[in-house]
C-alpha cells in the first residue's frame, strides 16, 4: 500500500547521505546548504518511520468478526 512512497523516500535518504558524506569529506560546502540537507534527511527519516508503521499496521490488521454479527 505504501511501498512506492517508502521506496522513493529510501532513495532520497540514500542520496542525501551520499551528498552529505561527500560534502563533509571534501570540505567543499556551504554551511547553510549542509544544514538544509541534514534537516531534510531527518524529515525524510521521520516520514519513512511513519509510513513503515502504517504499512505494518495495514499488513497486520485484524478483522474483528464480532462486528459482523
């Protein structure tokens, strides 16, 4: 149900990790831009956590048959 969104966010998180790592290793970056990328990475991580939780709940949803009586 949420698989497409999760994959897109995982890819974005990976891309941000690489960009941040490269910027820090080379020392070629603007402080503001680096901070923006780090904030975005945290936001993406939080969105991933929420979507994975929703996916888990959806996948493990139980049917209460008492509701159908």
